[in-house]
C-alpha cells in the first residue's frame, strides 16, 4: 500500500477517516501498511474516497469485505 501514497504531509499520528481511531503513519516501506496485502478493488475504493491513510483494522476489514464481495 505504501507505494501508492501520494499524500502531501509528513509521517506522524493520523486519525482514521473511517472509524476515527488514532494510529501512526510512517510513510515508508517500514510502515505496517507495507505488509498488508490489498486487492486492487480495495486500493481503488480507498483512492476514490480518502486522501489519507486508514488504520490497520479498517484496511483488514475492507480486504475481508472485498473477499466476500461485500465492498460497496
């Protein structure tokens, strides 16, 4: 996921736009999100709706929903 980052700010604490939880974004290959495998459908879904990172829980939930065909 990190390779797709095109955000205009620096690493630091973020608030997930989906659930409102706080998490740390490092904007690098060492960031936890670099190890999350996301289907193209989820990356497209996120890119259309948000201009910032989302938390690990929401990424995993979206990937699970996509796998079940429930991503809308």
